[in-house]
């Protein structure tokens, strides 16, 4: 049985309670884990605060060295961590391996920054005093993570935090704790000191992290309603927040686009991880001159998505993570069909041996989806893609912005003027031009509008895990 990790040791919940983690492809129990609560969060927060006293004061180059070794240890275990992720989450082995590698890469990327904290020197006009702006660690930070990308979304919070000299209490989603435990254990095996990253499990631990007085900043990835609730509760303690929330990314495909590249890009953008992605092409707007041709190419791309158990090598799309999640997406598709939409490709559930016990659903592409229907106004967290015809770029940009969300966006065109209009006018935290929606370590990532605020990735994320202090120095001659 897996355990929580507090102060470098495996621990059970204070209550002694446990729960089962199940495989979304088979319904079988993968493991049992502790169902922690507020008492366990308190223990973890105290362990982190204790570790902070030494970790925060280490010479930055020493911290960088430790983190590089820890990252290398996580990289060595990719072949163990990856399959564990498939078993608990459902995604394909290929996707899991990529994610386990990204975890290690992200720790290493921020390890490179650990000894490059820069401040400023500022002339204090009309005085002989010296002004400095220095950056310090914040203290203990909390990381709350959803089930769709348990490892990368944990790394997005842990890596900049510990590189900047903070310690962390991490809470994975209740349904996906196992790969995270294995990845954090790999960091510890690689030399990460005890208490620097602690992992607590159980539904109640999220709120306990938000309410704990020792935890000064929360990084949350989750749904927009959860973000609002966390923000309201964090306000009571005036905690700093990074909120990475829902999205409904638009993709514009113009009359001059490379349609083969666009269709391949949309396949990855929409169907990777069975469409259970925040940053994902969820609404496609195609110019009428190339609409039919694009539908054909998109259909051909979707035909490549062989649905099956993620543990099988030939599978290209695993099951939905939960039955509830599948039901939600099916209801959104039904709402569109009832309002007059038409299925261009796919739909329904796969049948036959091996499918009856899992949360499988086929990819589905729809057109004639009416404005205002759920698929265009809500986040669709699954393999369902609405394709809408537009007559020009003005219409495309207007529809792209007609959403409460503002996370990612993309445009496929060879026209620089079109591209720059999209860059300047689409309300989102990211715009890809003729490229697949993949987030890069080097670029700050985060949403606008109801997709949240704050940045992960990039030097900007590192800075979000530091505090600036102004210093005035006099009396030195
Ligand atoms: P969720 O909001 O239900 O849960 C996310 C995490 O928050 C879980 O660990 C959960 O236990 C915890 N949580 C829930 N309520 C809480 C509360 N009141 N206080 C503290 N913690 C609480 O989300 P989910 O269903 O696990 O994940 C899917 C959602 O996450 C989607 O909306 C998706 O768009 C979003 N997401 C966003 C990004 C991004 O970077 N913007 C990335 C991935 C997923």
C-alpha cells in the first residue's frame, strides 16, 4: 500500500482511514492509499516550515546541484512512474512516459535558475543612500493539482518553488496519487532533503492547505468553480495565489492555411489525453473557402485515434478518467445534437470485449453546432470537437473571444497581418501561430478572464515564488 510522504518518510493518515485508487480502463483496484485530513496537512506544513530553515538558506549553487541530482533520479525512474500513471489515470503509455519525462525536465529547468536570482540596484535621487531590491523565498507553499496531468502540473508548482528556496505541501487529486508519490520519492532518493516536498492525500487536504496559517502561497490547477472557492478562502489569510483554471481555446483556420498541418495540430490539440486538457483546442473556426476540405482532413486525422486500454501499445486514446467525466461530455454533445448539430465523425462508446468495464468513449467531431450551445459556451473536457464555419477573420476573432475563458488560442494562416491581428486581439494567455498547442518551459503560461491568473513556466513563474524586498543602505561612508 502506498503512503503519504511527510518529512521524507512514508506515513499513514492520522485517522487511519484509506481509500482505493481504481483503473479507469478496467475498474480494478490499483492500490490503496491513506485518506488524509487537516491533521496530516498540519504535520506536513510543520515539516515544510522546519525544512525551510535550512533549505531557504542554502547557497543557491548548492540548491541547484541538489535539484539537478534529484531531477536525474526522477528521469531514471520514468519507466516505473509512467506505467503507474497509465494505471491510475487511463492515458496511453506514450503519454504517461512523456509526462514522467516532463516532470524531471521541469525540475531540472528550474534547477538552472536556482542560482540566478537577480535583484536591482536603484539610485535614490538626491540622497547618498543606496537602494536595492532583493528577492527572497516566500516560505511554505501549497500545491493543489487535478487528475488530468498529475505529474506536469505538480512539477509546474514544485519546481519553481523549491528552486527559489521554498518548501512545499503538495496535494494530488484523490484519484491520481500514485505516480506523484513515486515521482516525489524519486526526488528524495536522488538527494532532495526531507521536508522540502511533502505529499498529502485525501479530499479534505485541499481545503486544509488553503486554510493552514503556515502556508503562504497556493498554486492551484483545477476547475474555475474550485478556483473561485479557493480564492475566497485564501482571502481570509491574504495568501498569494496562482490559479490555473478551465479553458475553451479557440483555433482559427484561415483560407490560406496549410490544412494538413492544421488538422494534425488540432488532432493533438484536441485529442491528446482523451481531450482532458485545460490547454486544448476546444472550438475550431474554419474559413468557408476551405471548410469542407478541412473537415475531410480532420476526419482522416481522427481515424488514427485507436481507442483502448492505455497499457496496450497500439492504443492512441485511453478511456475517460471517470464515468462522471464521460457522462458530462456526452451530455454536452447531446445538447448540441438536440439543437441541430451534425456528427461528421465518430461518437458513441466503443463496444466489445475490453470496453465494458472502462470509461471509454469514441472521439467525435461535430458541425452546425449552434451559438450558445453547451459545447461552445462551456469547457468540454473530453474528445469532442465542434467545427464552426466563418466568413472572415473579424467573425473568427469575435467568436474566439465570445467565451468566459481565456487560456490558449491558435491561428493557422500564411498571412502575417492575420497572424498579428490574432496575437493582438484574441483574449488569451497564449497564441500559437502555425504551431501545435504545446506549452514551453521558457514561456510564461497562464490564463486571463475566468481561466485564472498568475504564471507557471518561465522566469516569471520563478519570480512568483519569490518576494521582493526594498532595502535602503546608509551610514557606510
Ligand atoms: P477540480 O477543481 O475538481 O480539482 C482540482 C484539485 O483541487 C483537486 O486536487 C481537488 O481535490 C482540489 N480541490 C477541489 N475543491 C477544493 C477546495 N474547495 N479547496 C481546495 N482544494 C480543492 O478539478 P479537476 O476536475 O481535478 O480537473 C479538471 C479541471 O482542471 C478542468 O476545469 C481543467 O480545465 C482544469 N485544469 C486547468 C489547467 C490550467 O493550467 N489552466 C490545467 C489542467 C486542468
